[in-house]
C-alpha cells in the first residue's frame, strides 16, 4: 500500500479513467476505439488501483465471482446479439433502419452520427464488459500470485 | 429442419461458444446441471454435424456468409471479391467435423470422472468448449484470417488445459512449450496472411486461389504456412515439444489435442491443395511432405520403443502415425499436376491418408484414454511400475487390446484397411515408402505388445490390491470410440465411398471450391 | 511524412522479427523468451499496419473525414485482432512462468528438465 497522497489521487483519478474508457467504448463505431480499447483503458485504471492499494485490499471489492459473472454476461450478450439476426443470417445487423442506432450515415465528410451502426455499438458494450472483467481478473490473479497468496486461477 | 441445416455450419461453431460462457453461470448453482449442459450441447452439435454431412453429400459444398442478407450472398453487389466472413464446408471439412464432434463428446464424458478431484472445474469445461469452438472454426472457415483466429482460440484454450493441473511441475512445462510453439506458429501464419493480402487484397481462400500467381512472396508465404502448420501438427524436425506437451495433459485433453494436430494437418492440406493447387510446383512440396513424413514415421516409432512413461510412449506413436498421413497425402500432392498418375494411384493415396486420419482419430484418443485410466487408478504413468492390472480392470484391458490391434494394422481392424490403401497406392509411386510403412507397423505392434505386457499382464502387484475398475463415465467414453473403430471395421467400403472419397475429391477439385465462393458456374 | 521512404516500416518489421527469432532461439531465460515472442508479435503487427498505409491518407472512418485517400482498414482490423489475441497469449504465458518458478525455483530453461525454446 502506498502513501495516503497516492491513494487519494488514485481514488479521484479512477473516475476520469472510467469516463474516458466508457467514452471510447461508446464511440467505438464512429471513431477509433471500441470495446477492447475502452475496456483496456478501464483496466489500466484497475492496475493503478492495484499499485496504489495492495492486491489484498482490492480483492475485497473486486470479487472473483462477480468478475466471472460479468465476463460471462458480456460474452452472452454478444452472442445473443449475433443470434438475434439468425432470422436472416447469423450476425445480421437487424437494427438498421430502426430508431435504435439505426440511422444510415451519409457518405462523405460530415460530423459523426452516434445513432448509427446498428448492433455494433451494443456489441462494443458487450465486448467492453467482457474485457473489463476478464483483464481485471487476469491482472488481479497475477498480482495475487506474485504477492505469494494462493488463488485458484 | 431446412432452416436448421441452412444455419447449421455457424450453429456448430456458435453453440459451443455460447455454452462455454453459460457454464460459469450454471456451474455456480449445480454441478450436475453443468455436466448435463455440456453433454446436451455437444450432442446437439454432433447431431448438427451429421445433418450437415448428409446435406453436403446430397447438395455439394455448403456456403454460409455471416452478416449478409442471405446466407449464400458471398459477393455483395458492387464488390469484385468476397468481403464478408464466409464459412465454406466441403467434403474434407465435414469429415474433420465428424471426427471432432465424436472425439470432443467422448472427451467431455471422459472428463466427468477423470477431472472430478480437481478444483476449478467450471473453467475446465469453459476451456474445453472454447477448444471445441476453435477446432470447428478451423475446419469450417473459408477465410485465411479466421483460420488464424480459430487456430489461436484452439491453441490458447489447449495450452491452458494442458497446464490445468497446476500442482504438477511438468504440466506447467508442457503447457508453456505448447503455448510458445503455438504463438510462434500462429504469428508465422499471420505474417504469411499479410504477404498474401498485400498482393491480392483478399483473405478468402477461394478468391485468393483464383488469382494467385505463385510469385516469390507467395513462395515465402507457402513456406511459412507449411512450417507453421507442420510444426503444430508435430512433424519430425519440429516435434520435440510434442511428447512433452501431450504426455502431461489430462488424458481427455490429450485425446482432443490429437485432433487439433489433425486440424493443423487439414489446414496444411487446405493450403497446399486448395489455395495453391495446380499453380504450385506440386511435386517438390509433395516430396518434402513425403520425406518428412517418412522421417516422422521412423523417428516416432524408434523413440517410442524406449519410453517408460505410458503417455509419452503413446505421444511418440502419434507422431509416427501422423507420418503415414503425410506420406499418403504427400504422394497425392506430388502427382497432382499429372492427371493420368493421379487417376491411377494419386487419388487412392490421398484417400488412404485421409482414411488414416479418421482411423487414427478413433484409436489414438482411445489409447490415450486407456493411458489416462491407468494413471487414474495407479497414480503413475511409469510402465515399469505397473503390472497385473488386467485382473482388476477388465474393460480397460479389452479396450486397450482393441486400440493396439487397430494401431498396428492387424487385419481386419480399421487401421489395416487404411494402411493397406496407403501401401498399395504409394508402392506404385516408390516401393521404399511401402517397405518403411510395413517396418514401422511391425515396430508399432512390438512396442505396444511390450507395453501391454508390462501394464496388464503378470501377477497382481501388492501395491495395486485396492485398484478398482475406472468409473462408468470413463468406460462409456472409451466405448464410444471403440464402437467407432468397430463400425469402421465392419463397413470399410461404406465409409470409403460415402465419406473418404468425397473428401479426397474435395481436396483435388480446386475449381469447385473456388466456384462455390465466387459464384461462377462450374 | 512523405520524405520517409515507404519501405522503412518494412525494414523495421524485418529487424524486429529477426531480433525476436534470435532471442527465442538462443536465450535461456523464460521471461526473455516471452519478451521475444512479444517482439515477434510487434514485428508482425508493424508489418500488417504498414501494408495498409497510404501516404497522406486519413483514418478509415466512414463519415467525418476530409476528402482524399484513406488508409486501408482491413489490415488495421487484422492487427487489432492479433493484438487482442497476443494479450491473452502473453497473460497465459506469464501465469505459467509463475507456476514454473514456484515449482522449480528457477527461470532458466536449462534447469527445468529439458526445456527447449
């Protein structure tokens, strides 16, 4: 565990990291970024907490069971969205033309429209959820390993 | 039913994937429900594979375009080449699919008692189903990049499964070697994909095969792909990791790893036959496969003779048996450019090699499972420490005998029918191939008899007084594979006509594969 | 950026791949081996990204770009997938190395039985 200054700053900073990560996930379909990138940004925040607090401390709030459920949920949402298109074809983008993310972007230069992309933004969120949970679990497990604690990996 | 078959190829890949992520949720509530879920999903996948096989036998190559407005719309209007992810299942792919569905089902059943004493079983089944996904993906994809992705999925989950029993040091070593080899192999594949994409702006195998020129970068790409796939399949100069990794995995996983080796072999064949096809200086590549195949046969069996560890012993035999397939298909590849020779013996050589894949995929997992059963009962893999187990483990003994007779090519078992097909056809290409094959076969029989003697025969040893027959689920798993062996033994002509020959034709007939994607009339 | 010769990234990629193969084959330390594989991945990724590079091109986003050439998007997607996969591979390798270190007390591939790069 590091000094009180570091812990306080880390506590404040994690909010901004979370917001930035969510921004990258949410705009994944119109700007560079997406589920994995945003998730990785958020996990970098988790690593910061891991450095500032000890891994044992963090283990209390990030429980393995919760992470496992989150990871499975993310993957299942992704698969469910893919399966939802199976009326026509697997992975078919059935949201195109509907009010939810359904606008068709105008070709050529212009401001990016966030209500486009159909199922892709939703999939980005699912992937983001999975990446956050999965990578956090990996980072936490390795940290607990190196601090000499037995974890069931 | 028709809708189900239309979507079957993607369902076969997606159902294990979804089940894999359902398992942690279901496994929290009940162990039995989780096991039932694994069995139900794998059985449903097996059913779909057989339904798809029947459809392919009637209607030809099955195409599935992900995300399009219709499954067979490979090339959207306004595009010159296929742009979407395309699954393409032909006779060869579906043969591999049939093998994989049977073996993965048997492996899952075998795991129920084999892994029962370990912690973290939910993860075990998640990884197992991910590996099933990766394997099916490799076999069914019509796209080089997805081949890479699914290869990685299969390798990562496979390595994690090898290292699953963390309490042993050797499992960690084996898993580490496996993941290092896989990482290097798959990065080589990725590099080759980059080389091909740079020239032809396409990733689809069919579309690439149509335009490939066989320039120098293409040759480099071919070399990289072949080295990568033969390394992962355990061909001889690059086989050193193979026994280390395969012998330490849980036995059910070793059985599945054998099939991932076959999947890499399938990928190598797909690259040689379908991607490069007639363009290639086929006789050169064919000879390379034959020579290293012969080396594999010989080195594998001679190394196996000296092994004391039952799983290592069987792993070296796996290398040796893989050599037969390389030789068989290599002969076919060497005469691919010559229609007359191809008709005389080339097609039979390919059929023999492919038939041997099917047979090997039945008896080698069976033998690995019996090895796992021995380990389960005695707690050791050392053959010299075992003895007299036939008195206690009657089922295992009988199943081991079936596997042994089959691997040594004793007539009338299935190993014989494929080996005779290989011997007869490659004899016309070069007699020395057949002679080596027969010698290796005899050595195989000798070493398996020796292992049988030291493990099962003799007086009951005092330290194994308490040993009982293995639990029922392990026997069921082994009986499934033994039933496969007996079925092929009884109806070899049926199997060859309905499954093997279409698969061989699918490899030879490059044009049909291309036309199925590009939509041109054949 | 036009003054950089276009094959410069390819040379860098080749250098990375060469050095990483040297590390993978000749270094005995397992952590160095993992670093070698990470470098190999970096080399291949650099190769893929530079394949898609077009001089003066913009980011491959469908809307909101100025007129002009676009960088190829497919190699970028490939690279991204490859990076994601490599994260998983490296995490798995590191976990295994930790286990190996616990069992053998050493990171030397010579000391643990007969490990080969």
